[in-house]
C-alpha cells in the first residue's frame, strides 16, 4: 500500500490545509498499485512542484468549459509536476534508476504509461529539481512570455511582478542577460528578495509592501515609462503598473496570485489607462507553446551553462519528513514564504 493525497473539499477561499477536519481541503488515502502492463513504469516520487495554478485547478464550482485543464474533483489525486525515479519498467525506453519528469501529483509511488514520462535532459552540475523550475515549466513560461507576448527587444524597459517567484526570477534574468533589456524593474514582497533580485540582474527592485512603493515605481519608470509589464500577480500591483506603461505598450498576463484565494483583490480601477495609452493586454498559458519546447530549452540550457541564468538561490527546497506535510509546503506559495521555485522533496 502507498499513500497519496486527494482533494476532499474544493475551496472557495483560502484552503484549509490541516488534515482530518470536516472542512479539510485535502485528505490522505492509501491505495494498492496495479501490476505493470506493457510499456508502463513504476515510479518513486522524489521532487514535487508547487505552483500557483494548482489553486485554480481545485476551485469549487469552476466553469470547466473555460478551464485549460480539467478541474481536480473531490476524490482525485492532487495534480502536480514531479521528478521521479523509475523503480520498475516494462518499456524498452526506460531503465530502472532513470530519473523522469511527469505529472505524478501528490503520490509516494505511482504507475504511469511510458509515453507520459520524459527522461531528464542532460544538464551537468545542477539538481534534478531544477527541471521543475528554471529548466522546467516556469522557465518555459518566462521565455515565451518575454519573447512572444511582450516581444521584448534589446534596449527596452520591462517591469516584472512576482519577480522572486519561480517564473519571475527567470524572467528577470532572461530579460536582462539574454534579451538585453536596458532596464529591468522587479517587484517582490520583501527587502531580502529585492536584494537577491538586484544580485541576479534587476536594475531596480521594489518591495510592494513598502509605503513608498507607488512613488518609487513611478520614479523607476522614468524618464520614458515601461515598454512591457510581465504580470504574475494581478490586483493592486497590476493597477499601479498600468499607470507607468508607455503608449502602445503591453501587459503579459501570466498569473493573478493575489486573487486566487481572495477574488476581491481582482479589482481593476485603472482600466482607462489601457484605453488612453492603447495598451495591449494579452493572457497566455504556457501549454500553448509546448510545440516549441525545444527552442526554449536550448536558450535556457545555454544561459545556465554560460552563467547568464543563475539557479543558485533560485530554489526553496523543503524536505518533508512525513508525507502529510506536503500541503503545508504548498500553501507557502500564497504566503510569500519562498524565494524562487518552491519544491517539495519526499525522497532521496
């Protein structure tokens, strides 16, 4: 028997992380895994990705017709990207001991079809967990958000919110060191995070919790305002940034973590800025670009090897001594308790 964590009660507000309560968002189940069929793998989960998008996947009463992935329903295992080790294989493509990426979710062990697992690329000198962050989906999101949505050009000015997060910190570094932005203005939630962002490439890093944030943002955007805003948070910060985007600029709408647990935060009072200054706002989902993963992976891998994209300090890895602690790690995302990618480690 192996453990997995499933959705118990779909939340409408902040998830109830404590297990065993009547209104707990999650619960632990013990299941017996099936015998392997042809072209299947038995996997041991090692690292689990924690992503803001997971909150949307479990939202109660969501309109599934508008979702880009099927919702997670009560009784379903919590979906998550993971790095796992092959314990047994009936596929000629995978040997025992191979490390793979898959959407294994919150499970100790699981059986998957071989076609749904992908061997880790060769990137010497980095932890396998990096393939859930800078060299994984957050990296792809940063790359395509900058290149295809922002269409960032050398010499332009960009603002990036959620800049100390998994996608944000990669966007800061790619914008500055690869795409050659003239000024990168990073926004994060603590002075310590801002200091780190300056160290990895931000020209200006602003703490949005500071009483002087709004004025500091206006000063940072002078003299010509920003060409693009890479938005990971929505809410009041989006409102503030709309007032410092230049005419015919754009917003890459990547995330809205400020409102995932509190929809009242998603109030856009500066809509007139979009009209008056002809600002283009475009939402995007990284899965739209999966057919171009090789292009992004080549750029990101090269940037890591050349020292243009630092993964040192870009991860917060939390080792769970007990399987039941997994939800407690995940919720740290929504309290701002991570720098870079938040990864849960459940095995060696």
